[in-house]
């Protein structure tokens, strides 16, 4: 198993933690991403690498038909428990279990960087109808605050292997990408911040001693930083960066 495969398949061991800790996505980001899809709502939307359904539930709330596709059985089981009634299929970006031209849109929430570029682009284009849209999006922590920058300093050494992955590569199968940003925030606690850290692949695949050091530093940050210390909860700001690419 390659290093990348090790990371992309690490989440199942922490599926319950992942479900409770990972942020949702703004409805406005999804509406923007799907705005140029031809046809009337409800659209048939594939949530690819759906995880535990953070983006799946946003698609549902927007009134669309959604099919979740996820390779990890523990993540699929967690999605089914928290989002009953949604079709959640075993599959991957490189092998999508859907017919040709059967989807109006494919959305991807903070997972596109795990895909094999050539195989995934070919599969996504195959399941999209002509003019359909691929819409990857990432939730990035807002680093304009001192404490969020310090958090980034704590976790950066552990995630250096992912440097440059949260970007969008060009593809001849899709038109040029459009991009938009959507700020939002999640109410967080010290315990929730620790869970968030423990839901990340770079933590899940780290050595036990490295895991302990990371968590100790996060605990110290929460206990000593003036913006966090003594507070029951606080706002963790994000910027959702959304892309949309029309199938050629």
C-alpha cells in the first residue's frame, strides 16, 4: 500500500469521531456550484468520497436527489446511521458504481486530493450528463486569528506530506474551473477541537508518540491562549473554497 493509499483509507477507524468533528458546508457554496447545471431541480447529485455525509446532508437540504459513494465500510455505516434513506454505495472516484451519463453533478467535499488524477477524471466525466458539473470544495481554516495560526503551527509538521494537495488540477475533460469562497464558522469546544485533530489522516497514521505530542500541544493552546482559555465554546472560522467545472 502506498503512503497516499494509507492516508485515504485511514478514516474508517475514526468514523464516529469524524462524523461529530468535521465541519459542514455552507448551503450558499453548494447553490453556487450547481447554479450552472442545465435542467430543473431536483438534480441528481453524486457525493463522491462522501465520508460520513457532511456534504450529503447539505445536498439533501437543498432539495436534490443524492447518491453517496464511499470506499470505506465504516464511513458508509456511519453515514447510513446519521442520514437514513440515502443511497450509500461502495465505490471510489476511480470506480464509480453508476451508469454512464446518470448524474447532473458530482460534488466532492474535502476529498478530491485523494483521487488518482487520470482515472478519477475519466470516471467522473463518464457518469456526468453533457453539461454536467464537477464541484469539488474544501473547508479551510481561517488563519486570520492568532490562535488559529498557532494551531496551524502545531499540526503543520504532521501534515507536510499533504503540502499542495488542496488544489485543483486542469483536465481536458472539463472546461476551465471557476472558483468562489464562502466564509462561515462552527461553534467549537476544546474537546471538539481535539476530536477534529484526531479525525485527520495525518494524525491517524502518525506514531503514538507523535499523536500524544500533538494532542498535548492542542490542550495547552486551549488552556492558555487568551481567546480560548476559560471559555466553554468558541467560534472556529472557515473559508469554503468551491470550484465548478462543466463537463466538455
